[in-house]
C-alpha cells in the first residue's frame, strides 16, 4: 500500500511522559522512552519535554537507536500577542529542528486555548474567533510558513481540541485563508473524531495539503462521557479517551488507502496520550506497530 522509502513510521513520546501533565510518566526517563520506541520497531519520534535541547546531544542519542526527529510542536500566539514574539520563538524552534534534520514544525495556535486547563469543559468553553482574529491567524501563519520554508522545513498546522481550530468549519476556513505552498495540514485522526467530525472525510478533503499524520484512536464511550459530563481535555486524557490505532473505535484502513492513493510522502506518527501507569508505553507501542504492519502493510 505504501512505499517504505517514502513513508516513515514514528511514535510520539507523550505516551511515556505527558507534556501538559508531567506527573503522568514522571518516572519514565528520556533514555527509556527512545530505547523502547526503537525496540517496538519505530524509526521516527517527535520532541518531548525530557529530550535534550542540545541538538548534538539529542542527535547522538537518537542515532544510537536508529531514530530520526520527524516533527515538533510549536505554540503560536498570533491572535493574543505581538507577532514579533511568536516569530522570534518560531525561528529558535526552526533552527533547533533544522540542526536535527527534521522536516516539519507542527504549529498550533494557543491564543485563548483551553486544552491545558484542568477544569475548563472542552466543548463548552472553546473560544470562537472573530473576523479580525482570523486575519491575524492566517496572515501570521503565512509569514511563519515562509520562514520555515527558507530553513528547509514544512509548517504543518495541528488542529487540536480546545483550540481555535478544532472543528471541520474552522479547519475549512484555515485552509481557505492560508497559502497551500506555505501552510500544510497536520492531520490528526483522533482530534477530528473527538470533535465530532468524520476523520476520513476530512482526510479526503485535504489530503493534498497533508504533510504530516498523527495516528490517534479514540474510545467512543469515553469521548461521549467527556461531552455529557462537561469534562476538560486534560481530564479526558486521564480518563483514557485516546488510545493507539487499532485499540479504539476508528477504522484506519480507509484512511491508509486514501493516503496511499494520493501518493502521500512523509511521516505517520502514533500519538496517543494516555496515563502510562494504566497503559504501559512499550506494550501499547508494540500493539500499535503490529496493527500498522497488518493494516497499512508497513
């Protein structure tokens, strides 16, 4: 289905230690995390909060295990802070990633985000942008995308629960108002499903804009409970709303077929934030790798 020379498989460190809730997995070291990634059969990783910030130190540790950096998260504040502040931080992150040989920088607008608030209901408290904020976001992303491109990176936008780009309509507006040559899409199956959208339909709509893929499954009953009980995103994670592909309610095979038919080239990263005390990271990494071998043929 996929050409293994064109598509790489990776896994995110958030299964070992949670960046937003560091108490989840605080006992798991960086060395354990990357060693278990390699042991499970993955070739790529993203950047976690325990990763060394010296690119030479980090690259050596990853090279020893046959791992490469595929992408890293970047928080933009284009609608709430001066553009220059976001740009300066963005350049630093781009330079760090370029030194590691990464290809992508995943941007998520965090202005008015409630994803990191423990008691903010994820659906009821989400901010909705006005026209002026949409202009700030789209113009800022185009400018950042040009900077990333000059440094050999793709800016890939990460739609995310609790942020200003969460729904189908918001993703549509973002795609319509940004330059396809400057702003790609980080497709996240789990976040679209959690939001109530059809991940496959969204993928088919924007597959030509997709430059990076997060493979995240959901447990539908728990997502429903989060909505009904007006829980926050962080409580949803602790509850176990997310899991690895093949362990939840999503059918990934049609998504793999859509990506393959479009000639997708790039990384597909398993990203399933769970409590590692309840979901052993190595066990679930192995489970995900087995499923991808069977369902995607890689």
